[in-house]
C-alpha cells in the first residue's frame, strides 16, 4: 500500500483540505476519509511532471487532488498505469499553451493590451474567501518581516477607526480592517491587502495635517481592494498560469501564486493604470463624502518628500560608515516611483471644481 500526501479541492468549498490518496497493491485507490469509495488508479488523469512542481490529479467524479510527491506518483504510474486519454490530452494542452505563450511573447501589442484585460477577467473569478485567506496570511508575514507595534496613541487610533467605519463601501464582500504599524524600513506608507486589511504606518499618520488627508489615502487603498489590484498584480507575474486559468477556468492553482501578495506590495508597485483607476474611485467617494480633493494631492506630496528625505538619510548613513549594502527595496519604492505629477494635478483640478 502506498500513500500520497496532498491537497484536495472538491469544487464545493473555496479552500483546499489536506488529505492522502491511498493506493493498494491491486491498483485500487481511495481518499483517506472515504475508504469505501474506491476506484482504479489507472482512471486518474495526471498532469505531466515538470521538475519538482506540483502535479494535478483529476479523480473520477471531478475532484482535484494536488501533490508534490512526484517520485511516489511516478512509481504508482509505472506500477498501475494512468489514463492514456488524459496523457494525450495533457500533451496536446502543453503544445497549445506553448504555442500561445510564444505568440504572446512575440506580439508585444498583444501583451501590452491583452494581458491586463485577461488578468482582470481571471481576478474577478477568484472567490472573495480565497482572497481573504491569502491576504490575512500576507498580513502575518509582513508583521514578522517589516512591522513593529504602533506608537500612535490609542485615542488617535480610535478616532481614525470610527472614520474608517463610516467610509466603507456598502454591501462589501471583504473583511475590512484598519491596522496601524510602525516600521524602520517602509517609512510613510499605506498598504491594502486583498483581504481588506489596510495598513497605515506611524510615519504616514504623523505627517498628515488632518484626518481628511488620511481618509483620502484609505479610500485609495479601499479602491485597490474593491478593484482586486493586488490579485491582478501577482497573477500578471505568471503569464503561463494566467493563460491556463483563462482557458480552463480552473482557479485552484492560483492559490500558490497569491502568496506573492507581500512581495508585490513591498518590492514592486501597482501599474500606472491601476493607480489611476484607484484614484478615480477615491475621487468619486471623496466628492460623495464632501471632502475637498486637495487633501489627497497634499498628502501625496508629503509622502514623496518624506521618502526622498529617508533615502537621503540612508545614503548619508552608508557613506559615513563606508557601507556597501544593497538598499532595501521597500525603502526605495517611493523615491524610485513617486506619485506622478499628473495624479497630483488631477486632484488639484478636482479641488477647483469642488
């Protein structure tokens, strides 16, 4: 008897559950929690092996089982065979996907305009619960690696929490929470995780002249959640997976990719188009809340100034100590990719109209 550890997606729940596939010496297989529901191992559709990447097994009945125990699976295939129809289909799909990928790589216009649209389509298919789970996991990792306990007074935090509750979108599907964190690396900043967890750093709170400036930032971050920008960002990094999901409609393999949310927020950036979309969302909400758009322009300018100052201090510190260490990507983000002048001007113009 051979046991294979893996994860099961039954198509009914949005998450995958740990389980084992058990195969006896005669080639009969069953899941550990269903010992009476046996089937021939040879009927399982198994994806081709690619290095040590995860293999996907489609069980009779449509359930999806995934495992990284490739040696064990190869051994079972050699003993009991596999669904030949599946094997031929997998090969055909591999060829089709390879040709499609080559076409996209050679066609710059297709990538430039087509991929963002395809990314949005795929991101919209992801169940909210999956985004919430992975966003909360990213929050835990960010707490471990980049944040420390906030020093903002409780009374100040409570006042902003009350403001936060008032501006949340109606009938929202996400688990919105406002967090305050201090950090020695990320400076004056704000982050929105796909779960609805929104983080304000102490330095950002401290440089704001009033609550409206912070509310404008929070509205911008809420827009990133509502428009699923974090999910789009990490999905776009895996073009091949994006194509597979778009073609097959199987979103279960996105689970691993969504673990890249933390890296996107701290080491990369949203696209110019995403920032413009989030600005548009927040601008409309500010008008509805009767908040002068100039406050967002003001806080953006302060954020740029604060990060440039932090960057200069870091350079001076390294120069005085003759250090040659690489600059932390999270501290260099705003100095390398500051809010564009057209974004700031957009809110100044809206302020005049306001």
